[in-house]
C-alpha cells in the first residue's frame, strides 16, 4: 500500500424517511318590572268581569239607584303602567353597568368597570375570534368596553404580529429554534402553523441523523478488525490536523482512518453504529445518505455493510451498493474480506479526494434493529 492513503466519514450520516365580565350567578331580588296595557282593536268585546262590573237594572239605572260612574282610565304621567323601560335600559333588555351579563352584552363589569373572570363570562383572549387581528388570539388581557359591554381585545396578543407572545411557540416567517430530531420525531422539517404553534406534520419518525460537527463523537460507535490476521484498526474520531494526503486541516469533527497521517497496511477494519430501531419504518422506502472523503492507494478501498442481528458475527453482514451519488468504482485487491476482491469506493473514482455523498436503499432491512458499518481494507 502507499503511505499517502486516508479515508474519512464526514459530518452527516442520514437515514431519511376594557373589562371583562362574568355572568353573576344570582340576579338581584329587586327586579324592575314593566307593565304594559294591551288594547284590542276589534269589535269583539270580551265578556265583562262580574266582580268589577256595576249591575244595571232593567231601567238602565244602576242597582244602587245612582248614576253609573265610568272607571278611571287616566294614564299615570309619572311613567307607571305605560312605562316601556326602566332607567338605564336598552331595547334588548340589557342594562350595561349593572354587573350582570344579559341581552346582547358580551361582558359587564359593573359601575366601577373593574373586571373579574366572572364578569367576562369566563372568556379570555385565547379562543376568542377577532376579525381585526392579524391571526388567532394567543394570550394577553381581555378587557370590556364600559359604554357598550362588548369585548375589547386591544390588550390581547395575536399570531402574526411578529412577536412570540402568549401561548405561541413560533411566529410565521421567523426561524424555529427546534427540529424534528430535537423533538424525538426523526427527520424532516418543522414549520409554524396558523395558530403560531410548531407544526410537526413534516417530521418522519422513521429516521435518524448523526452530525459529528455538532455533537462530536457519537456515543455507541465502535471500531474493530474484521479478522485477527489484520492490523489493528486505525479509525479515530476528532478534528483532522492537516495531513498532506488527507482532506487538509478540518476543524469539524469526523471519523477517519488516522486523523493526522496515513492508514496502515494489511488493515481490514470497521466503524460500526449502535443499533437503530427501524420497526416504525416497516413498509416504507428508507434511504441512507453518507457524506465521506477518501484518498486510497490503488489496491485499497472501502464499502458499507448492514446487519439486522448478531453484529459480532461476520456472517451477519451484507454489503450494500449505492444507487445514487458516488458509486463503487472498482474491484480492489485488499488483503482481507469483505473488501478484498469486492467492488468498493476506490481512487479510480474521478471524485476521489473530495467530499462526496452516496445514497443506499435500506427498504429491505426495515422492521427491527439495523446496524451499519463502514469497512476499510488495505493490502
């Protein structure tokens, strides 16, 4: 092998798939009543009430011998029987300012106009419709207009006003400070709904992502030799220190075959992920995307394998080939299987020495645990 060789697994390994009024419980016992007189415009006079009619004899005189007096029909000029409404009333029967929600009132905070929850009818800003607001109301203080006993939403927050207030978790057009992965919902993208709540319908629980740049060397990744006859694994995790035959100085964290020098001869080593539960992915199309860099000697190379059980058993591993991106480019003659005499990433690829991506189909391996490993072989 040539001492200039190097390989690195890059930063991303992705598996995608006024006052408010409450109704008072009891009305005042002092009820204002309005008495009305009904006049029949027809000619069918009702039968007289014997109890209130003066008897008349056959001669037309009253039984007492005196003249018959007409009943007093004068109307009380002080607004008695003919009064149509009480002081402070309105045509709909509501009395704004009496502390009782009635008629067409939405609220009534009483004469002092100091609102409690009860005097707002139990209503708050949230859930109240306001056609003048840019969006749904999400919090704030609901008021009551003293003159009309209607809701005043001037102190309420609304979705779309450019500020994250009330019960809002986002605002349309602003960056969302969370992700599907952080929420434990796999891959995909979150968005901001019309109610200013984070919308996770774009997330797909069938998936995971490893970004070494952000999280460093992920827990659970292991290195090993595929055979006792091979040299010790050279895989390491960290920042690349500027090796001439490598990708140059690279401050982001990567997994690579030796970070500051050449890989070893006679190596057949694997970098293995922890188990990924893909039971939820069963029946779905699942793609693995790998970002990687390589600079192999002519006879050396690397490939990717999967296993669904017994990862310590070499017979459990199956080599998968890319269907998009950078492909395996040649049969390489490394010293040990599974790379020896197999199609692999190699320096026959015109993109060798640059960061590339490769896509693999994992649909046939869903339904349970899945292990991935990145195998490097040299002669």
